[in-house]
C-alpha cells in the first residue's frame, strides 16, 4: 500500500497458486469397496494440474471527512488440466460408440470387484479449461447525519476456453480434439443503499440492478448461442444494538 497524499492511497495485491494432484474423478464401485476398502483406487495415472495468477489494484480517495471513494481493478488467470481414465463407474471412454481397447473389460471388472490394472485401458481423456476473469468496481461511501449512504457499480467479465482431448494411452497428453467451446460472460451491476440510524435501531433499504450477458460458441461446428438476464433486486435490513 502506498499513500500518495493525505487523500489518496493505492494498494497492489498479487498471488499465485499451483496444484499437481494424483486425483481421479470416479469413485469406487460397491464391489470394490466391499472387497478392497476405501483406500483402494485403480486409476494411478490420473492427474489434476492447476495454475492460477491473480492481481488487483485498489485506489482509495478520501474526498472529504465524510466521503470515501474506493475503486478496485482486478484480473485473474486460471488454467486447469485434468487427465483421467474414468468419469464414473460405468465409463468406458466411449466416443461415437467406440471405446479404446481394454476399457470395456476394465469397467466390467471394476463393477465385479476384481483387481484391475489401469494400463490395460489404452486411453484417457483430458478435460482442459482456462479462465480469464477481470473487472472494475468503484464504491462510494458517504456518512451523513442520519446514517450512511453507499453507492456502487461493477463491470465484470469472464472468458472460458473449454476443451476435451481423447488420448490413445493411459498417460497421453495429446490426442483427438472432441470438444472446443468458448464461453463468455459480461455482467454489469449497481446498487444504492442507505442506512438510517434511529437511536439503537438502524434500517437499511437497498436496490440492486443486474444485467448479465452469456455467450457460448462451439468452435468445432460453428454453432453459437446467447442469453441475457436483467433483474432489479430490492431488499431491506434492520438491526438493533443494545449498547
């Protein structure tokens, strides 16, 4: 945080998160649980890898003794690659009705409660996701004789790249692209609230506006669709402070 002057301050934040886990998606079948217990899990090749970067910049402007304007700018990037051999206990990695060699037998043995070798299923699926999220949110707070007024607006944007790659081995990291979707959300909102202090009581009415635009595009076949939502959301709260 840097105090530029008596009336302005800027705060910069940054963070990084990474995870590399040997975690699958499918649970145990009832027969596997009965025969081998809860610690058994056959898909030793499954991998869940994530990386996330986030930054934000906040500007505080003390307009007067009773008025503060805080503006927050933010951005984050999230990457998630999940390579796995099963999405449920009945999964055979079938695509267009065709399963990789050994995957049907592996599924049947799991249902029967037989010890399996995941390498006999010659395939996997990469569920690959990336997310960009960014926006800006100014908020004005004004103290007055009857309580406190608060006004805020936000413009928020999200973009998602969603892909699925079918690999030809239990540890593949390349393969056939069978899903390639782009999704985007633009969201705009604003609110006004005012807290009225009456002795030990306070009453705060509020009105909020939301407008959300969603878009989805299938890059494999060119199909796309959009849907929008607009809502006014009123509310009110009351509080009592005994001392």
